[in-house]
C-alpha cells in the first residue's frame, strides 16, 4: 500500500501532541471549531489533532476531525503500558488489532507499506491495575494497554477510513510507577493538572523519584511514537 496523500494523526495527551507537531513542522489552524495542526511528512500532508483520554473522547473527536478533514489514512501516536515481558520501555508496538475492554469489540488495524503490525492491544476508559484483570488480558494474548485506539477505530470504521496505531511502551504495571493517584493528574482533555502534581509531590515526597522517572520515560516514548508514525508516512529526520 502506497503512502497516503493526506493523513490525520491523532494524539491523546498534550505531551504526545508536542513531538508530532514539532517533527512535522506543523502550524496551528482551526476548522469547524476544531483546533488542529497542519504539516508534512515526506510527500504526505498531515493534520494533527489531540483527542483526549479514553475511548469515548477519542471516538467523538475523531469523528469530528474526519468531518473537517478529508484524509486517506488515520494514525494514532502515543504511549502505552506493556504487558508482554519482551516489551521493555521504549519498545514500539504497532498492533494488528485493538480490543475495547468496555464493549468487547475487536477492531482490525490497516496495513501500511513497510510497517509490520503485530499483536493485540486493549483500550479502556480507566487505568487497569487489577492483577486478575491483567492476568486475564495476558491469557487472551494482549501485549499492551492504552485508552484510545478502540474509539479511533470505531469512528474510522463508521467513516470507512483505514487506521493504524503506533504506540511506544512508557511503563509497565509491574514497575509500580503508575496508579490511580497519577491518573488524577491527567485531565480528560489530555492536559496535565500541574497544581495537582505539585500537591501530590508535597504530600508524598518519596514518590518524586518515581514520578521523575515516569515523566522521563513517557516523554521519550511519546517522541519515539511520533517518529514512528511520521516515519511510516515518509518523514525523515
């Protein structure tokens, strides 16, 4: 399959949006009330939109973006939590399929030239930390967890547009760095509540080293995901 002429790149969080905008040299624009960034990846014109956290927000904003911007392919660029023991921090995951944990719906991703798709990932509205649920997902063959791709897939399926997800592992459930208190620092629109982060560190100073490590690994993973997604479109550093 040849590289698309027009592509939509979707990122859940602001921290995932920034490297895509930077590498694509994209400029801010607004169409139909939707904020987006227009740039290029090789010969492909790209539009970049932040979709927020969770499948519901992802589906809603993806549908709006597809109404505003006619595209040949949709890509998701972001971070994920690793389950497969072979997926270390920094591993790139381009899944063949995404399982929506809430509905049980499975979505097959679309091929792209030069991109190897492998494995099953899951999307959920909330952070999954329960060991029994995680064990069950591993038995189903789930290799990584995130929160948006099933929503993107649902919107793309409705619109008849191919989609592919590019995720990079930023953390693992067994490293103990991510929990519900960390998730409270993230607003549903994908921005960070800095004030809440400062308060959490003040109340629990012993967590500062772990939060610093998580922030560093997440930033690295977001940048690598951006390079992987744009690279699939012909972008060269």
